C-alpha cells in the first residue's frame, strides 16, 4: 500500500556564498526549484510546497513560510510538518542538483505513517533529502524551543524515539548529495 506523501522543497536560505538565489539557478531547461519539484513528484509526492524564510513574488508553487526566523532548515521542516496534509513529508533541499527520483523512491518505500527515513553512511546523515513523519512535529518544536537547530541532532533524537530510521547510502550514491553553495559549484556543472 502506497502511503500518501507531500514534499517540501527547502528554498529559504540566504544563499550568501552563492551570491544569488539558488532556487533560480538554471540547470538544463529550467531552474533548480523546478527540477527539485519535478523529481519530488516523480518520486511519489502528491503535492509539493516550497519552504521560504519570507514570501516571494512570482512562484508557481504553494509557499510555506518559516514560523521562526533564522533557525535554518529545522524551521522549514517545522513549517512543512505543521501544514502537511499527509502522514509523510519528503524534505528536499533545492541545492542538490544530482538527486534523483529513483533514489527518493527507494527512500520512501520503507517508510510507514509513523516512521521516516534519513539517508546515511558511516557516521554521516543527510537530513536535507529525507522523509519525516508528521508525528515528528512535536519533537521538532521541542528542538526549536531549546535553540537546538542542528538537523543531525533532530535525526538522532528521532531515531532514539523510533520515528526515524537510517537509510543506507551506497558509495555509488553518495554523489547525489553534492550541493551547490558557491558560484564555482554551479559553473562546474
């Protein structure tokens, strides 16, 4: 049985090192934002929202605005989970241009309405391309209230609580998590 899934694309960062908005960077025939939205849908998301720190004009996607400013991706996860109409939320950073819908599809397969999955290898987790159950919202809020903004801390707590499980990433899949932070990253593609 396929579990209903919503996706949220994290596009609320300041892009200071890039010097321009990462979401609008061109990749092939479209923007990074358009690409991530497309692969989220191909992976099984019934709807896709965009997480932003502040409203932005001209986006053709539903926007979810962080409820807490300057709290990083954890604030985007909180905003997404708080409006998520499905048991699961696929969180995907806009600046992962190599990510594939096939990998995301495999990631989603092992989830249940109360168990998400976070890609990992060795002692490293990749929380910005992961599936989170809606029931994790209270734990996210507790971390934010305690000024614990690190996503990896949340992942560890979610695993301890039985709401998140690691999803093994093979060496051949590790390139999927290469992100674009600086202009030379984008220019090298």
